[in-house]
């Protein structure tokens, strides 16, 4: 607590002022957390003062609240680029990040417990204390202004990714709240950026990229390996899963209804459970024994594959490839279809998704076209996507068909025929046998450690 108070005073987080007669100050609380390392060992005990932002009033002491947060697809894409280019990656952390943001609104807060102030005085906040509605936005604006001033530009695709290009090379900087990673082939500029950030913020240089957002990263001469072993072990401990293992996460020919159960989101480095998570997470509001048994099956599968890792190889190309697939009327409750897609960048899997289509489709052709429009890269229905003569047959799905055709004509995407056995997106739309499951894992570069 003393360390936190010292940080608050060092950054000038508040001024002590008499309580305004027309204002009801918000309150605050202490939040305590045990910080651990990637191996689960104790790192330190942490205390943080948090404002009760839910007591704020919109239009009076806050307005806009949105702050960009890096997408996980961007994180994986950055790793894919770094792997192909053989760039080293450094990880940085900003201590008390939100306290660096300057508030424009007048926000008054009762003094924290244990902090001695004269009677009748309250804290007028100058800095974006954790818990305030606008705190993430104010901090991001402050950070963005600093890195843009040293030459970075925010990516139009992800505002939390900053890019710097010069005659010496390129540098990529990605921010996720108060954690950041930096990589590139311009070590001189990277050193300058680190020094500049350290001048303005209280920074920690965590060294080589090893643990980020619960993701464990290991680097070899072959590329990067991503896993979430610690996170999965925590799930297993909470669920008391210590018994059987299974080799596939979902039974074949399983049909569940909306009255049967629940699931929970499980990680961002395991595409092998994406379909299972999608199926079971539809029934969160109505869990029964049937869904619970299938939840246990997935957890047992994770127990047996806890060390499985997603591989980012050092390939020679940064070609972008996509696979998509769809199942027609696969949901027995509403007869809507499923779409699934994978994106590979330079041989690294950077994005995947299973999504139920919004409308009920009247044919398998319509289903595939909707999936192809979703990813703009699948070619199961190549002729319809390219041949204007098919207009009469596809009027009811004209938007998706014409959108995909336009992308082909403009050279944005190239469609190629994929044999049935290589349609990787099948993995996202249906359960697989054990042998099929193993085959798809190898194609997706998801491996067990040697």
C-alpha cells in the first residue's frame, strides 16, 4: 500500500481541496492481488487503489470511454512476421500506467482508507486513476501521443499497433493496456524508443518475449511456440479434473439443444478446441448434466494435451492464405448453418473462427457463399463466384456473391480449388475422428513438445 501511495503522490494524481457543495465525491477501495511468474511461482504481492467508477455520472465527470485494445489476431500476426524475419522481440511494462493520463473533467473522490487528510478535504483527481470510466481512454491517448511524437504511426487496421519505417528498417510496437511488445530490424531505433519511454513513464524492460497475457512463448531457431499451460492448469485445478484423458474434445454426431448446458471460453492458442467451445458456449444460460459431461470431456482433453503448442515457423514467405468451410442447416434447433475459417500468414496460423450464419440458407451453395463472403478467400463455389451467368441462380444471395466476385476481379483475393481432405476449416464446423483430429493438428502446426 505504501508503494501505491508513493506512486500516486509522485505522479500528482490528486490535489486536496475543500469538498464542493454541489458535488458528491465518488469513493474508492483497495484491491489486493498475488502476482505470479509464468511458471506459477510467487512474484510479489500487489495493492492497487481503485476508484468506484460506477458512481460517476455521464456528462458530468466523464464522457467518452472507449480505448483501443490490441486484437489477439494482431498479436499473432506480429509474431508471424517476427518469426519469418528472424526479429528478436522485447517485452515492456508500464508501472501504474493509468496514472500517466491527464483528466480533462472535474472528478472528486473521497480520500482512501488509511490516508490522512484534513477534515472537510477531498481529492480532486488530476490523473486517470484505475477504476474511472475514462481511465483506459485517457491513458491510451497519452501513450499514443508519445510514440507518434517519436515517429510511429498507428495502424489503420488496429490502432493499438504502431509502425515506424525508415531507411534503416521497420519497427513494430504493440500496446495491450499497460503491456507492450516491440520488434523490428532497426535495433538503434528500438533502443531509442525504450530510452524515451523510460524518460516519460516508469518502465520495466522484461527482456526477451516469454510471457504475455497468459500466453507462454518459447523461441528456437525453428520459430516461436505459443502455449497456455499455466492457464489451462488453473482451469483444471478449479474443476478438480485429475482423472481420465481423451484424445478428441468433442464426440461425433453430437446434437445439443438450448436447454442442455453451458461452457466457458478457453484460450487463444488452441484452435483444436474452437468448435467444441463454440458448441457448448451457446448454452451458458441453461446448463444440465448433459452439457456438464461434455464440458468435462473438453477439460479431460485439455488435461491430456496441456503442453500442446501453436507453432510459428521461420518460413521464407509472408503470403496470406485462408481456408473456409460451412455446414448446411447443422443446428437442429433453428436450422442455421455454421461458417468457419482459418488465416495463415507465412505458414503461421494467426486467426480462426466458428460463427453461426445470421440467416437460414435454402441451399448448400448459399451456405458456402456466405462463408466465402465472410473470409473472401474460399473457393468451394468457384464458378458462382466468378461466372456472371449464374446470376439467376443466386439472386437471393446476390450481396455475398457479388461482394466476393468484386474482390476476385479487383485482385484482392485469388480463389483456388482445395481437395476435400485439405479443407482445414472442416475442423471448425464439425467433430472429427481421432485420426482426422491428429491430421488437422499437424496441418495447423499445433504440436506436443518433443
